């Protein structure tokens, strides 16, 4: 009996590939890497019904190997649980729904996972961060086929990167091959957001190439050099379509059972619908059964979320505003960054935890984030505050994210605790503002509160919005997360003109005038915004080794940045005291209206 072929780890789901060549057996394991053995070292006897690997013995069955350490290897490797016809395993893939392809937007998804890399020694860095996302098909002239992408390249891709891709497709592509492009991650995350402890940069353009029924990936670097990776057949199932529709009722125990935080006046879940996500691919519930790309069941690898259709956005924002919430904004940063305390992660988790412990008193049981994480090893205010908060019984996190941005970057927006609310964006909207609109809607409740941690221009914009929408004295900045430099967008350290302040408010209104129109009508002009901000100071909570927690105030004014310095915390033994004192002040303020 031969065990050659593809297997999956029964517990961890990783890939194992076994090949045999005469008297040699090669095992490519997702953890151990590639190991070559003499057949006599692997098989225990001529019958080949027992094997030995890493000191463990396995009994070989038709479709599984049961190991002496209670681990099971299962024959076949269906990474996605998707039918082959829905993935690059099918020789017809991708097959567009009509002659123009516009229904699919000429795009596919590469939902690669970190563990996929471990079968290839040359890919030891987490290539999923760089490669995951939507890839759109190119013409032979190096231009995206769909107007969804071609008309918005300036917002989703670097100009020089576009030229490099065009040159590569024209000069180096076989005319019979098909090319699909995913813009370099530097366009969204900046050059400083990388995989920790890796030298790999994020400025290479990514091309999936289909030629002679085989798939490969090419990285085109800024200097014009390109690196080709042949993708093994077992990974082709990671390449699939952006959207599938579920025909029939949602499965028990998945999204149908997920707790919905927001309901309409009748008590039904009227502003969102159950959906499922894996990387950049979404499974939505069918309304009439006539949609293309349908499934009869949801793959187990897809995680349940709530989906807010564009037509229900105003209704959803209205329901969100009815629930007292804590909305937070802050940076996503590398652990060794110069722009924050190296203890930011621990500080944020402690603050979230301490705040959640008082939920029975202050009544806030939802903490809302904009879902920015980037990579699992980074310091992310959205992840870290909510992680601490969710440690407490009855406390829940909601993570708002826009459909177009998730399509481009996949699991870079994934946070594993709490509930994701994906907000459908208009086809041409790559502003990434939809999630901010939902975050700000959560502050339109008289009992809501807002937290700011650290960050740059985006956080500075949110500071002005939070001050305008929140009740007086309910916007707090935790400067303990600051770097030694002591400034950030969260503390008002960025100068903003009257026009920029007005633009920040106008952007909200443009995303949902039906919801925000009435709520911001008194602060439409620059002068009205300035007058409103004068009545709502920012409360900054800092830490001093001798005085403990210190509160100071700052009033946001045009062209008047906060030049005060608030150094962060750099001693682990100060975290607990800082979190406790901050929590006391927060609870004191919330008790006034609880």
C-alpha cells in the first residue's frame, strides 16, 4: 500500500505531501519542512501498513494514518472545503459568468494562509501577508479588464508599480498565458508595516500567472527584477472566486446562531444578514436563488460574520447608534516601532480588561473597532483593546470593515475575537471610510464613550469626529501608549486647518446623508465646527512615576496643534497601576449617566 500523495493534519489542518522515488520517501510537512528517508526507514515491513516518522508509529488505512501520539493524517488535501469547480483546481477556472466578465469584475482571490508556506523552504517568511487578496485579470497590454479596477488604480496601486506590471505583461508574458494582478501592500499599509523578524519588503507587485494549466506567482520588485514561485497543485484550491451565494437555510451553529448586537424596533435582525468569510472570499445568503456562483453548504473553513448590504446602510447605522458603545481608534504598528511604547500591546489589553470589568456598573458591553490589524504579530489598538475587553463575561467586540478593502487585503483585516460586520461599499469606493462611518455612528448614543491610543493622520481625523459626535467629556486619549517622543494624532499633535476639519465632517455625511445629515446639521460650516469643538475638550490620561495617573485637557482648534509632550509607559510594573487609575476615572464619568 502506497501513502504517496497529499494529506492533511487532522488537528491543525496543515498540509503533508509524500512522494516516493524508488527506495526514497520524501515527506514535506507543514511544520518540519522537507525530510527525505530511505523507504526502509519509513515503512515498517514489506506490507507497508505501518510507518514510522519522528519517533511515532502510524497504522495506514485506505484514507487515513492513525499515529501513536493520537494524531491523524487524512488522505487528500482540501484546504478550503470548496468544490474543485470553484477553485483553480478546475481546468476551466476562472470561467466568467458572461462574455464581458463584468459580473465577476474579472477578479479572483488568493486566500493563502501562513501555514501554506512551510512546505517550501524558500518561503519561510509569511508570504500570505504579501500575497493574499484579490487579483484582477489583465489585458495583453497590461491594463485591468474591469473598469472597477482600471478607473481606480490611483487609489489602490502605486503609479510606478502600475507601470512595472504593464511592462512585465507586455514584454515577458506568453501571449497564451493569463495574468492577474494584486497591487503591492505598501499602497495600503505603508513601507513600515511588514512581517516581524523578516527582511522581506512589501513593495513588490504580485501577479498570478496561469499557463499550460499550471499556476505560478511572480513578484515584480520596484527595481524591475522579478521572482517566480511555482505554486504546487495542492495550493491551487486557495485560488477561488470573490463571492459565493448560499442556496437554502444557513447551517445550524454558524452565522444563523451568531449573536447579533443590533436589531431593529421589532427585535429582528433587520439591518444585517448572516454571511461567511475566508480571506477575501465571502459567502452570502441567497435571496432568490438566481445568483451565480452558488453553494449548497458553507465550507467549514469560512468564519461567520454579519453583512450590511449597501441598501441597508442607513438603517444599520441607526440601529448601531441605539446601543451604548465604546468606540476606539489607534494605530497598527510594528513591535520595534519608534512611534509607540514597546509595551503598547500589554497596556491596551490591560486598559480594555479593566474597563470591561466595570460593565455591570457603567452599562457599556460593546467595544467597536475599525478592524485594522495587518498581521497577527503587530501591535494593533483595534485588536488589543478589544481583546482585553472581551475577557469579561457579557462584553463583546464588534469590528467594522469595508467590503472593497477586505477584498484587496483579505485576512489582514481579520480579528479572531468578537463579531465582524462587513459593510458593503459602492463599486468605486476605495476610500475606506465606510467602517469609520459605522464607528462614528456608535458614538451617536448619549451613553457612548470613545478611546484614542496613538497613530497618525487617520486617528487625527477621527479625533475631530469623536469630539463632535460624543457627549461632552467622553473622549479620552491614553498617552501611556505613546513613544518617548510623546506625540500622536490621538493627542492632537497634528495641525488641522478649518477646511480639513470641515472635510472630515463632510466625508461622513457623504457616506450616509440619510443618517448623519440630521446629526451634524448644526456643525456644517467650519465656524460651526470650531464653536462646537470649543465646548468639548479632549481628556488625556498620562502616567507619572511619582504622581501616578494625571489628567490634562486639550481643546482642538484650527492650525493649533497640541505641542505638549506626553511620553508613554516603558516599565512593565507601571501597566497595572495605569490601567487601574484610568479605569477609575472612566467609571466615574460614565456613572453620571449610567
